[in-house]
C-alpha cells in the first residue's frame, strides 16, 4: 500500500512564497478526481484551466503523446495504481507548468525520460525498473525539491546512476523499495552534493559493510537529516557495530530509525554511537523492541554527555509481553529539551527517571493509556521533576477530570501550554488554572456550550474544536481579554452574532460548522483579526454572502476559495462561493447597467429611425389615420358614388412635357376624362386634401414613373394614398407607366413599397418605336375603359379585364420633390 499521504494541500503548497499566500490549486472547478472509475485512458474534453487531476486506481497501461493535450495549466498529476507501463517522452510537452507528478505504484520498466523545468515533486517509487540510472534530461529539473525512487526489480546501485543530478540542488531524496541490494558501488550517493534529507528504504541485515559504505557516502553529501526505513527487518541478527561511522558524520543532526527490529543488546551499541556523534535529534518510529538478554537493556556509563536535544519514541511495540527493563544513567541526556513517547501503550510515567532532565521544555505523551492518577501520582513532585517544562501534550489518552487536572497543573510553575484533546474529559467542577498557563487544547471532548465557564481569563490560545458547541455569545468571550487565537472548528455553530467583540483576537477558526453566511457586522468586533478560517460550511449563495465574497480581504482566508462551496440554493450547490454574481446584489449597479442598456437601445433605435426615414413614416401614419377615419364615415355611401375622372395622373413636373404633349391629347382626344394637378387641383385647399380628393374621384390612378418621379416628395404622397385606396376600396386602381428605365440603386428607401408593387402588378413601358406606341395606347385605354362614368364601383371592378404583363422589374421607395 501507498503509505505516503498525497493530500490536495501538497499541490497547494508547491507554488508558494514564504507566507504560503500563493497556491497551485485555486478552486474546485479547477480540480478533477477521476480515480476508481475503470478508465483505460485519460478522458478527453477536460477543462482547459484544469490544475489538479487524480487518475489513480484505473487501468491505463500507457500515457501516450497526446494524453494530456489541452491541459496547459495542469499543476498536479497523480496516476498511482494504474498499471502504467510506459510514458511517452513528449506527453508532458502539453503541461509546461506541471509542478507535482506522482506515478508511483505502477509497472514502469524504466525511469521515464522527460523534461519538466518547473517540476518540484516527482514520485517514481514502487515501480518495476531494473536500474536506478537517471535519464540525462533530469539535469534540467532545476526546481526539483523532492524525488522518490524505488523498485523491487532494481537490485544494485551503480556509481554513475545519479550523474545527471550532480549539479542539481536536490534537498530531499527518498530512495529504495525495502529490499536488500546485491551491490552498492562506492561513490553513488556522494554525487548528490546538495542533499539535505535522505530517506533510505532498504535492508542491510546480511551485509553491514555495504551499509557502512552508504553512510560514508552520505557523509560526503553534507546531509543533515537521515531517515532509515526497514534498515533491519524483523528478527534480524545484528552483529558487530554497523553504526560506527555515525561518530564521524559531522553533518548529520537528525536521525530516524523507522519500521525496524531492534534487540536490547544492539540498542546499547547503537546508543553509544549516537552518544559519540553529532546527532541532536533522534527518533524511533514504529519500532519492535526485543529483549534478547536476561537483564534487559543495560547502558554502561561513558565519559561523554550526549549531544541529544530531542528524542522521539513513536509507536514502540514490545516483542515480549513482560514489562521491559531499562537501566540507564539519565545524566547522559541531561541536555534533552524535547521528549516524545507516544503510541506505545504507556500507562505509568516513571517520574523518578525523568526528574533528572532539568532542561526539558516539551513533553509529549500522546496516544497512550494514561489516566488522571497515572501521570499525577503521589510519588512525584512535579515542581522538581519539570522545572522548565513549558509544553505538555497528553492528547489521546484516558483523562477524565478537568477539575483534577486544573488543580495539579499548579505544581508546574513554568507550564505555558497544555494539550488535552481526544480524551474523555468531563466538566466536573470549576478550579482556577495557573496564571502562567496561556494555551489550552480541549478539542474532541464532548463539553458543550458551558465549557467557557471552566477556562481561565488568562488564556491567550484556546482550541475547542469538535466539543459540541452550538452557539457562541458575547458573555462567553468577554472574560478573555487577552485571547489571540480561538479554534472552534468541527462544531455545530450556525451563525456568528453581530454583537461579538474580541479586540485582541488575531486568529479565528470556524470551519466545518453550520454557518450559512458571514456578514460585515459579524466580524466588526474582531479589529485585530489576521487569520480567518471559515471553509467547509454550508454557505448560501445569496446576497447575504455578497459582502464576504466581494469586500472581505481574502488574505485573511488561508483556505480561500477552495473550501468555500455553495450548499443552497439547489441550483448553486457544489459551485464555488467566489462565483457569486455582483450584479444580482448591488442595487446601484443594477440601476447603472439598466440605464446604460436603455440609453444604448434608445440610441440605436433613434439612429435606425433616422436612417430609415422614420419621421416621414410617422407623418404618413398620421395622415393614414385621418384617411381611415374619413373612410369609415363614408363607407356606407361608397356603393352609390360615381367617378368624376377616368384617371388621376401622378407625375413629376420634369415629365410634364410628355404628359402634356403625349398622354393628355391621346386620352382626352378619345373621350377619357383626366385629372391633372396643375389644372384640376382646387385653389386654396390643402395639397394633401387635393391629392386625396383626386384619387378618390378617379376610377384609376396612373403613375408616370421616371428617375424624376422617384425623387419627388409629392409623387411619393400620391403613391401612398393611391395604394391605401387600392387596399381598402379598389384593388386594381393603380396603373404604372415606365417612362424610362430606373436603375435599382437610384430608388430611395421611401419607395420600398414601389418595388413591391412592381413585383406584384403589371406595368406599361413607353416604347420608342411608333408601331409599339399604338399597342401602348390601346393597352392603356383598355385599362381605363368603362361603360358609364356613373357605374358603381363594384360593377366597374368586376368589368375590368386583366392586363397582360409586359416587363417585371424591381424598385425601391424614396422621398421625391415635385
């Protein structure tokens, strides 16, 4: 199994400055978790702004050249447990800003060759390559800070395997797959000149000379932290002194022995080497301890005080069920400042043993089996035992009485912080806490809203995460005038009251509660606030959260925007709170946008109105309404009205010669009665009225079309009223004579209707040939012919024969001048 944790925060931390303000992953919309989906390839169509992609636990044997195309912003890629056998060297050309790549726990048969200049973390562990030869392209990985290598098929480490990394400033290397090597060539690790931390996962049970060679090469790198994992497997028979070289390793300051079997006899030899070394930080993690001597562990005195400042025992398992024997002069570690003994089932503190640690400042006894009287038992005087103790952690034990603990801590005159989280504490009585105690962690104890009454007003840091708190009031906070840090995560708080005031508060954690919105008033009482962690609450995406989203200084929020997700309304569930629409909440902005839209639409409408002669059409609409009203008044009389003229002639005064010399003589000479505006308009009447009267008094209206006609304003009026009469009274009352060809591009827009009429009706074209002119006059006369001028309109309309079409053309309507 993959024992390393690869949380999202790994990617969030890779692109960061010293303050951790810049992150690689910004929103949930830029993340995709496609693990455990039985995929056989990286799906296409992924968002182009994707920054985090997890493809683990699928079946993807090959990562082809185009597998990651379109993902130019990808920062974090995890493809573990995919059966991956091959990676194309050019696949990462599509991801130039990739910073974290984890392809561990696959079947890669060679260390993949690629170039990612911005890569920071690369995990290639737990694969099947048979050599640790690093590709030459890795010399370009100038930003690489962590490299993980390990294969059960690689049985040797050659001196030239790390040549491409020689000039890299690689701080951290985790190397090996937990197996025993067949060969290690001296000088291999010495190539890593800038190495600061080495985690070596390999077994050396049967070849301690190889282990000594490794230590000597590590010493040449200047490594300060060495972590040895499974260096001696279970029941390994250790002989000799494999750690003798530790005495000469001047740069090693931190040494961790992890997942290892250690006998009591070997422990004595090992600690003697540590005592004579420069190691200041020693840790045993997940260690199995076996007493292979009847007297147990016996450490003989050496004439040298250890350099150790910190010792950790985390997860110590006893091979025998009996209580171990541990005999050592603690004067040797009198410089110890930090001691951790956790996860080891400790149920009694040997205070007589640690009483000689005069410089001890931090004691961590978390994750054990201690109860109240196991730590504070009558045989110990804690004033003398912990003369300089400042930090005490008793998390994950079985303590119950908060009253008893508050009483006993008065014996520790220098204690500043106390961790009692993950116990079974009860509020069994109020007892004052020592004045020097400034920090208390009661997290993950079921204490409820009344817990504040049991705390000291001197506290500066209080952690009440997951303690069953549902509300918080000003009465709760008012006693704590010095409070700078308050953790209330994982409770059931529904709101932050606007009345809360904590002027000294610098850090407030209220994430994982039931808060739906945070108002400006709710934070106004926290005038010194610098950190606010409020993510993972069921936020409502409404205007109640608008101020928080748009106006609050986001540098206060270490988890913004990733952990701020909408829960309601349903249509917004799962979306980032950062996407709240500003327009929907700002009334002044709504008014501004609406006004702007109205102004733009009005401007466009006015422009179109002007360009399309809207003024003229408006005038015509008013006239048409007059005519319509007039027509309604006289409609009952129309069936008995007779006509005065056969035709009203509409023409431009520029065409008057043709009308006077050709049209009028030819028609009036054969008995037709014509209405000519120059002759028959009634003096003194409005021109529009004269036009309407002539049109209505004539059986037909004849339009003499020419380029001059379409330029005449009055001709356009005459066409308009004649057309209106044709629609409402007599459909075939219009006759068109094309005196000369009219180019289409010369038709003004006002004559748009004329084009339509000429498409629908037959018109006569004036011919230049005299023989054709005879046919023209015959056709025109037939169109104007009627049996009797007094014939009613209905009978006349039925008697008129259809006119044969001559030429069809198109024209457009424009204003004209007579």
